């Protein structure tokens, strides 16, 4: 299995969960030290771990990741395009550079990874041919202060759906993952101090749901099933959803005004 964004959070937890059931893992991200730490945990479980430093923003680094994975392992069955980050800012306050950088990593990083992964999975004899994409529950909703981020997650979801249909005849599975707020480094990088109030699950719980989907492939994984139902209701009642999101935006505004005064 090849995992991007394996140096922390959901990617690292998935690597460990998959190693526990006997999978060898190629771990990639930008921070080598953190990757080596996760690799140590995989090896302690008796499985092989290969570390490849790779920035998903760079075409040649993503291509090299899959070349190194094949050279080291001889086959790739599952690819988890997970690398990504959040940005806590209103749409108007998000600069053009921030907007583009977010899409470069979350959306184009995923596309790069999938485009390199498919030929490698095709060339693996009797392989599982499974692509997993870490989208978000935010793929379904324009969450206030996470608008540009949610847009990248909706874009990932759109290509997951298209590829699921386009590659089905070759025996591929394409699964999008839709976590709600998860206790990882995500909120530190996103710049939201109040992150923990949005955290509803652990990375290990998300990893458990991903492992289930590798064993029994499905279109989407919602580690908190209630979130799936909530998003369904949000689609059916857009007026109610808009009212709830307006209140959330107002609460955030008040918090920000309060912290400016203090
Ligand atoms: N935590 C949540 O509440 C939540 C909810 C829904 C969806 N998600 C999604 O879950 C995925 C994993 O996030 P997480 O929650 O586990 O947060 P995390 O602990 O911050 O992990 C993010 C991972 O992505 C890697 N990454 C970031 N930019 C990269 C780049 N340009 N190239 C390669 N790797 C890069 C980071 O590694 P390096 O810094 O070492 O490169 C890290 O391993 C993301 O796609 C995120 O959008 C998270």
C-alpha cells in the first residue's frame, strides 16, 4: 500500500492499522523524521516499510514515489491519496496565493497521485486495484471559514466519483473517505485555535473505517455514519442548513471580535 501524508494523523494511523493486518507500506510525506518514526511502528509489527520523501505539489516527486514503490515492493495493491491541509479563513480574506496553494496540494496533489498510481496498479498482477482518496465531510457543505478548503474536498469527491465509473470495467475500486473533525495536526496547520471543539473522532477510528473498506470495497466511507445522514438532510433542507451555517458564522465572528478586544 502506498500512502501520501503518512507522517502524521490519519495517514500514519492508517499505515499502522494496515500493517497490523499484514500489509507492507510505502510511507510518503515531506517530513522524513516523522515518516521514519511511523516506519518504525510498521516494522515493529513485522511488516516492511519504505520511506519516500515526496511533496505532492511536485510532478517529478510524485512520479518518483511510484517508481520507488515498485522498485522496493515489486507490486502496489492499494493507494491512499491522503496528503492535505486546511485553512481557517473567510473566502474574502483568503489570498489568491493561499487559494491556489490549497488547490495545488489537496486537489492537484491528489490528481497527480492518482494519475501515477493507475498504471502501477494496472501492472500489478492479480492486484487489488484500490484507490482511496481522503476527502472530508466538508465535501458536501460550504462550512464558514473553511470555504476554500471545502471546495478542494468537493473537487476531490467529484473526481473520485468519475474515476469510480471510468475504471470499474478494469476491476478498479475508487473509495472517497469523508471524516468529520478528527484529532490530528490538521487544526494546528489550519490556524484555528478553537479546533478541539470541532473534533469528534480519533485518527485511529478513521483508520479502522478505511481498513474495513479495503477489506470490503465500497464507494464512500463515512467514519461517523451520522454525518452522512446529516449531510443528506442538509441537501434536502437547504434553507435550514443555511440558517445553521449563518449561526455558526455569527458565533465565529463574535469569538474573533472577543479575542481582538482581549
Ligand atoms: N483532521 C480533520 O479534522 C480532517 C477532517 C476531514 C478530512 N481531513 C483530511 O485528512 C487528510 C489528512 O489530514 P490529517 O487530519 O491527518 O492532518 P495532519 O496530521 O496534518 O496530516 C496531513 C498529512 O499531509 C501531509 N502533507 C501536507 N501537505 C503535503 C504536501 N504538499 N506533500 C506531501 N504531504 C503533505 C503532511 O505531511 P508533511 O507535513 O510531513 O508533508 C501530513 O502527513 C487531509 O487530506 C485532510 O484534509 C482531515
